[in-house]
């Protein structure tokens, strides 16, 4: 059985407000740990992130396509942050 790929949305709360980050991975726990330890994407370093949302896909191509669309859906990100942090 194939494990699949995940598209995820991370969130963090700062003095300036809530921030989000969208990415994809084959292992959500490992990827979240990498972001929180400073080994993740450069824009996530120095913050503590929590998983807000995830979707599972059978192929890397499908996951990357969905990631691309979610990164451009500012309304979705704003609603998700508002529901999780306020």
C-alpha cells in the first residue's frame, strides 16, 4: 500500500498576528518537527508551528498541484487562521 502525499497548512501566532505556511510532504509528523526545529523552509524558522489542516493525495503530482492552488487561496488561509487562532 502506498503511503501517499499530504498537503498541509501550518499556523503560528506572533505579536504581529497569525501567519500560515503551506507545503507538501510524505510524512506530516516528520515535516512539522523539521519546521519547528529550524530545518524546514527558511520562512518558517524561529517560530513554533502547529498543523491546522491537511489533505491526503495518492500522487506527488496531485499534492503539488493542490499546494499550488491553496497558496493562492488567500480567503481560505484567512478563514482557517481566524477559526484556529481567534
